[in-house]
C-alpha cells in the first residue's frame, strides 16, 4: 500500500530550521543546543518525514561502527527521533523508521542501533534489545583494592598520571584497542567524541611513553555531595586498573562519590573487598539486523572454531533477508550462503540478541524467540560465545 508520507534528506537551511523546531519541542531542548547538535551530526545525516502539507518529524543517522567478535561492523546509529505532537499516532514514526531501514539496506549498512524511548515502536520494525548501558556509583572512602600481594590500591602509584588536553589525539587509538575486545563498543561518530569533551573538565593519560589508558571526568555537586563523574574511561592493563583506583581514591578528602559507565557485570570491582559499588541506572540499547548476509559475514567469531549453522529467517520489511541461510565459521571468519536445512528458526528481531550475545540460544528458545534442533543450539552457542555486550555511550 502506497504511503501518504514523504521521506527525504534535509538538504537546506530552511528544512533544517523546520526540523530543529520540531525536535526542540519533542526533547524540550534549548534552541542553541539543537543548533549545536545539527552542526555536530551534519545536515546530510538528517532525514525528515512529511505529510502532504508540511514536515512533521525526522531523525538523525550517525554513521558509525560497532565491535563484535573483534571485528568492527558498519552501523547506522539512530538518534533524535521526533514527531510533532499533533501528528503522533498517525503512523508517521513507523513510516519514518521503515524508510530509514530500507535506506540503510540500500547503502549496504549491515546493522542499526538505537536507544528507545519506547520499545514498542522499534520492535514493530525489527529492533530488539542488543546490549546494555549501565551507570555505577561508589563512595570514594571505600576504595581499598587488594591484589595478589594483598596491597592496598591506595599505595600503588607505579604508573604516572599525565594531565592532557581534552582533545588529546591519543584517545581515539586507545579507545579502539579497548573496543576491539569489548562486544558492543562503538567506532564513534564525531558527535559522540565532541559530547565527551563538552561534558568533561579534566583528562589524564595513564602511563608515560606508551599510555595504558585514559580518563576524562568532571567534578560536580550532586544531591548536596561533591562527586566525580567519569565521562570516558579506557583501561588496557592491570597496572592501569590499579592506578585508576588509586587516582580516584586520592580524591576522597574532597569527593564523596564516583560515577562511571560499565557493563552490568562490572569486572573493575572484582578486587574490591566489599560490594560498595552499586548500579544506579541500567538501560538496554536496541539493534536491528539490516542485512543478514553482510552482518553475519562482517562479525568476528572464535578463532579456534570450525562449524556451521543453518538458519531460517523471516523479515517483513527487507525481503532479501527472508529464507534459509548457512553460516560457515572457520578461523574467526564467517561465510554465508543461501540454502540449508533451516534448523534454527527465528524472525529478524530475534536474531539481534543472538548476534550480539546478549542472550544465549537456550534463553531465546525459552522465551519463544527461536526454535531449533539440539545440534543447531550447540552450534549457535559456540558461534556467538563471548562477553556480554555493552557500551558506555548514549546517543
């Protein structure tokens, strides 16, 4: 059925201003912040939806990458989705998302990720939970970390802390090293880097000649307490982890709490003697597999695994994703061909948490999101094994 909505690229200043006003109202944002966000994202990355008389909404597509299995998969990050309030319930948001996914497919972008204000809308077009963003807090007075020699972390200052500018050129390289070993991490769009800089006051490299990590942070008042809010953090060695905790502990005379982003299973707290670090917020980002073949082939897999998985996939939006596929995995790489026995059956939304590793095949089967033979379940478990996916970035 032909849609009465028109999907388009924002191509001039007048359309940018029209969409800016809609998004300003949707997100209750100051006009200058919307203008700044347009500049960071780039006008060419905005899309609009209109009816026969006027523009009624739009969104931004952030061209990024996302790491899975040690490989960076091209990803379209969806942000700033907004529909004018008088047009909500008209189907405009649904049509906007359908057209965006089709565009991503035409452009050869295999996956798409977003943070949802309402999961219901995005599930209608094939998105599902893919990983987590988790906020932690901890009293600085309780930071006493033990190591194999039972020494306090407060006494380990082996690595120097080097104060640097917030736009230090080494950050992106160090971040990529951590991203490669972390399922769900982003190859960040420039707007996310710019937001990290804007929200930080101080930045430090950990280590001297060859830095082993970095942190960017801000000190602020929160609930009548002086707090240290970490905006970005990379720790590549055990020495960097110890020095990080020492550095934060050294703020304890003036700073009551520290806040940071990490996974829901926060391994940085493993060597703390007590469970004083607490989760204060947990949300899930959603993913959509846009192109089944490209997504499966560009992801990384366990190096020592040789196996194959016979998939049967249904996708109501992208016809090319429908049918049976054989995923052959060898030496860390995947190859996909059409055909096979279809031993693991699922729709396109169910493929997302399997692909990212958020849930096991057995858990997805228990929830009715897939049906599989025992052989297929075993193969899928081996293929998508890895650490739980998460990211420290919101967009």
